[in-house]
C-alpha cells in the first residue's frame, strides 16, 4: 500500500506544482489554456496513436469488460440523477451531476498513471474506457439535454455528434492508430522516434496542466460537491468492481484496470460541457477540485487492491 502510494506521489506532485504555479499567477490562465491545447491536440494524441498502432481491434473488443463498465456507469448515472431530482434540481443540473459521477480524468491522468502502475497490458482497457466515455456518454449527454430543452431530437443531431467525435483528437488518434495496426506495416523508425519524443511530453505537461487548471476553482455547495466526489471516487469503482467481478465475469487483470480507471477524479471536460450548457458550472468546477485532491489518498488504495487480484 505504501509502495503504491509512493509511486503515485510524483504524478500528484506534478499536479501540485501546476496548482502552485497557477495559484501564484506565475502560470496565468492563458498559459494553462495553451498548454492544455498542446497536450490535447499533440502530445497525448501522439501517445494514444502509438499505443493503438501496436494493438489490434481484437485487443479492444472485450464484450464482457465493455458490458461491465457500461452497466456500472448506467446504474450510477440513474442513481445520481434520481437523487438530484429529489433535491428538485433542474434536468440540466441532474444530468451534469450524473456525468460528473462517471467521467473520470482517464485521458490526462489515467493514461500516464495506469500504464505506469498497472503495466503496458492495461493499455487496451484504458483505450476502451476512453472510447466509451468520449463516444457513448458524451453522445448520451448531448441527446438528453437537447431533448429536454427542445422537446425533440433534431434530425441533424446524428451528423453533429459524428462531427464532434471526428473533431476530438484523442478519438481520431486511436482510430488512426488502429487503422495503421490493421495494415500490418511496421512503423518507420523515424516516425516512431517522432511519436515517442512527442508522446513523452504528454505525462508531465498533462499533469501540470491539471494542477494549473484547478488554481482558480472554488468550493461552493459543499454538501452536493462532497456527494458527487463520493460518487466518483467510491461508488463508481465499487459498482464497476461488482459488475466486472460478480455480474460479467471479467478476467482479473482487465477488471483491475476498469476498477482503477473508475476511481479517477472528475475530468476537466465535464466543466466545459457544464459551461457550454450553463448546467451548474460552479458545482462541477468545485467537484473537479475536491475529487482531485481527495483522489491523492483514494487512488493508491484502489490500485493497491486491484494489483492483488
């Protein structure tokens, strides 16, 4: 347990360094925005392309794992929305709270952290989770919020969703990587060196950017924020463990990656959705901050547990 905690400290130390740089004003919001853009469009995409290019579609096609993760996310989604409605929250607020409970920071934090701590064999499950989060649940959120506001689903919505997916560099990096892998061509040495060099920047820059982005966030509505953080850091991995190990019989190694990924704090892109749809952005911002801080203690516990499988 202590060994796992010590291994996670450098990752959270980089987040803390970014937080300090942002909090003191040494790293202003504009700099954070551009660093995040660099990670999102270049460094992390290069890393994901490299991972996917060394896999095959068969590596990602794990129906039991996908079903277990979808079941756990769906169950928690419904629970969080139901509790929000009991508090008389608006549909937009209930929906964004449900989204907070299941969308973890798999891209910026999970990819570097889980691959290092759980080994390269964790890559297929990490990419599977990214695919589900970025395509299935982002689309579900958009469809439900559009239906609640307009009373109908726009006939042009499927095209808009496809365009949104196509514009996401992480999704496209994985798609292109798998397409390359399907050709069975070896990656040219110069291209491989380029991707390795660029991808190596993803981990430190992503973690620093997470910290810097938290610097201007404040905690409001502590009771709701605490509930949402509990849902993300405790209920999500617990339900994922139940679904993977008890309901769907996922192999222990894959189940461990699913559970560890579910234990990650709330992703920053949930705030972007909340801000775009004016659906409780302050609440989401505070949940990202609190869940990230608390995850310093909870993530090592979960990872220590899953490595014992």
